[in-house]
């Protein structure tokens, strides 16, 4: 027998890189109810005490749908660039990563809609499968974004083997820990289907120490993002200083500017999501999880979270390739940018001053 408490709900709802569960709402302000076991039949209730829960669930589904529409709209806007800069170019690892993140994100938001919208009827088994699949898709997306970051840093550090080994070791340690934790959580969850006043809800319940495990995942992700930003900022500042000392700029300096702009915007979105998540534990928001202000706050966090992964993530590659395409159109020296845009087996051509 398990009760969904307020703190556990807040963690389940938004904590972690992609572990979002809009159907789970706290029962702290409702009459105490125990969640039945996963073998129980569908629970049907028209009890008015569930109405705050239903309203909050509906508000959460609105944000999920709005976010999904935004991601699809961004895909339509960048489709022309994608065809020109991705599909028509020589295929490489970065091509595969771009397409996986971009179209995996579209598949993810579709599953979010199916899972979140309370007017869509699904059994507890189907809901649990979708929930687990979305969690593993989120973990895979985080890993692919990490590989993109490694490739960028490797190019920025002029293919330094020491730097590559350093960041790969840390990346593997964090990702392996994340996979192990997610596997443990997957084995510990169960789902129960509710029909509440004509709406369909699937309550996800964790049997283990969800709070502790998920907080570890969140801290590890923060360590990785801060590390990659610091490494990128340090080498960019170093190069800009060297270029200034030699009174030169050129494509290498411009390339570092492009890389840092996309990296900083990506990290800024991560920082905003983290601030939203941890601020939710303040007394102002934890007083009433059913309030409109709290639901809007959670919804904004969800929007930022998905935009970071499925909009800004693909742009880490698309933005650099767009810059390279403009360089090709305006200069015959664009071949020096080849390694920066992640084309394999070509060395960056730089002067001794860089």
C-alpha cells in the first residue's frame, strides 16, 4: 500500500532530464486514498473530492499539447534547412544523432499526449509501457546530446586526445549511472487505471526510494552540463585572447563564436529548467499543488525542458552547419571549417597562432 505524498509527486512530476509524469498529482489535499496494487481492476469514481485533481491534470495536459505543437512547429520551420544541411550532405555520426534527436523528440511528444490527455482512454498496461518507453527515450536522448557535446569539445580543443579521454570517461560514468538508476526505477514502478468523472488517469507508483535515486540523476546531469560549459568557455576565451594578440580573426574566431552562442543558449535553458524544478520545493508552491499558479509554473518547466532537448539540442548541429554553408557561399577558405561541422576524416586547417 502506497500513498502519493506531495514531495514525491513534485519529484515524479518534473525532476530529472525527461522523467515527466503529468498524470500523477498529489493526494495530499484530498481524502487519504491508498493506491491499489497493479493487479487491481480499473477504479471508477465520481467523487467530487477528485475534481481538483482532475482540473490540475487537465491544465497539465494543455501544457503538454502546447509544447508538442511548438516542437512540431519548430520542425516545420527548420525543415528546409534540414533537407539542405542534413539530408543532402554526406552522412556521418552527427547526421545520425541529429535525426535521432529531432525525430525521436517528435515521437516522444506524441507519447506524452497519449499519456497525459485525460480524455484518451488507455489501459494501465499500455500507459505503463508508454511511460517506461518515454523514460528510456529521454535517457537515450541525453546520451546522444552528450555525444554531440563531446564532438564539439573535441573539435574546439583541436582533437586533443587527453581532453577527449577525460570527457569520455566522465560522460560514460554519468550515463552508466543514469542507466542503472533508470533500470532500478523501471523495475519498481506499477500503474493503476482510474476513471474519474469521465476522465482517464493512470497512477504511477514507485515502490522503492524514488526521491533519492532521481535526485542523484539530477545532480549528475548538472555536473555534466556545468563541466561541458566550463570546458567550452575556457578554450573559447583562450582562442579569442590569442587571436586578439595577433590582431587576427578569420573563420576560426567566427566559428568559436557560433559554437559558444549555441552552447550558451543550450546551457541557459538547462539552468532555467533546474531553477524551475528546485524552486518548486519552496513553501509558496508546495502549499497547494492544485492551485493555478503552481500548475502554470510546472507547465512552464515542462516547456523549457522539452525545448532544451528537442529544439535547442538539434540546433547544436544545425546552427554550425548553417554557418559553414554560408562560409562556403562566401569564401573559398571554408574547407578549414570542415572538422568543426563534424565531417569525418578531415583535419582542421589553422595557422600556428591559434
